[in-house]
C-alpha cells in the first residue's frame, strides 16, 4: 500500500489517501514549523501522492488556513486535493489559538446555524476558495440538537458551499442520531468521525467505531501517535520537560502511564523485528483497524513527515497485530462487554455466533 492506494471516506464517493496531512503545525505557534518548512511539508506530502489536507479555523488563529490556501493557490492543486477544515471552537477560549472570533461572544462558537455560517464564510476567505470538500464539526457543543446540525449542514451541501460534512469529538449517539435523521429525511448525512484513536487510546472501539461502521461513516483517527509518545522518543523514568504529554493537555490525561509504557515496549520490539521505527508500527496498526480510513499525521519538518508516510507501505502480520491488540486492550467496560463472545455464548446456547462483517 502507498498514499496512492486510495480509499473512499465512509460510504461516500470522496476518494482520499490512507494518511491525511494535518496542518495544526502550520502558522505561528511555539510548536509550529515556519512558513518555508510548512511549504516543504505540504510539497513532500503531495509529491508522495497524498491528496487529503486537514486544517481548522482555530489552528494558529486562522494562520493555518491562510497558509494552506496560499500553498494550494501557488501550486494550482485545488481540484486535485480533498480540502477539509473545521468549525466549532470559540477562538477566544480555545487552547489552540490566541485570537479568532472575538471574546465574550457565545455565537462565535458552537454548532448552531448562526456560527456555522459565520465560521464557514471566514474559512472560505482565508482558504481562498469557494467551497470546502469536507467540513468538520470540530467538537459538539453539548446543546445544539442533531436536527439543527443535519438541516444546516445538509443545506450547505445542497448549496454547493461544502461537498460533505462530518463530526469530530462527539458522543457516538449524536453521530448515529444525525445519520438516522438524515437518512429518514433524505438529507445529506455525515460521512465520517474524527476521534482520538491509537494503541494507547482505544476506548472509542466500544461505541464510536461500531456506530461509524453501522452508519457508513469512515473513522479518521487523530493523534494516532498519542502526541508523539508512540514515536519512542520518550524514556520511562525520564519525562522531565516533556511539556504537553506530562499533564493536563489537549490530548487528555498524561500518556506516561505504566500501562502505556508496556504498550510502547511491544511496539519497539516489533519495530526491531520489522526493521522500521516505532512510529511506523503504531501507524500501521491504526491503519489496519476495521473502519479506519485515513489517520491524521502532522509534522514539524519533512523528515518527520517522510518517516510517518513510510507506514503506508508497512503491513504487520497477524501475529504482530495480535501482540499489539493484546498488550493495548482496554478494559472492556459496559458497552464492549455486551458484545463479548462470552455473552454471545450465553445467548446462543454455548455456540460461537459472529455477526455480518466480523
């Protein structure tokens, strides 16, 4: 497999590369690449055959969108690329940017129709385009009804301002409800979910992944390397000065848990067996999981990007996947436990019964 072994995103006709380029590192910011490096990363991704570019209105206060728009214009690549951006966060309160829509205005964030139209018009201006290929709800606001989401975003699809839409960081029930409403009303529905998913963050397998597969939504993992933890660059017992991974951060709780180090040990062992990097093993595992379409990868330089892209040509064998599955298996919890083979045997007279597609 390579970046030109394309996949459709969910049950749609949108054709994308198996790894998407995340551009949160584009634009001003302490962790970010300078403009020339960002352009080099963009070019390297395209040269490798990649066609799926992901940004958001709050990345670098809109700076990421502006750079992506400029790069696309300069390369004349608009028709070749699947351009995705996001709405939802109020920039004044977001940890990802210093300024965006203005402080104190509740209608400058959220998933209500007023903010969606405001945010989309601003993104179109910064990106220098008249349509978005894939428009993500960046995060659910906890109050906007699914009916309003479907009606607003479906109307934008029909108006041609966006081609498709999808949901990031939302309850599984909300995505399924939206998909059901859209199907019942004959309105364009969501085609994908974007959720944190990696060898050390597998809780979405309980509800989100089954819901996505049943509703025909592709799963796009963000942080498939757990914020860099699965790259192997950190050492157990020596995590001083590691910044965002060691405490409260956009990636949730600290990744430096004993269980996660055990996962990383197996990742490193398999990387040595295969002759690749731990990051490539972690990405290859994620890409091979059921329902996954195109994990998001970011890079601060071309070397990082090139290393990550090599995962598209790596296939782990059944035994290696099983070892990774076993060491990283999350506690089953209530929802996952309901689907266990033990419960099924109780239901089906001590016989093994598998569902369609399993």
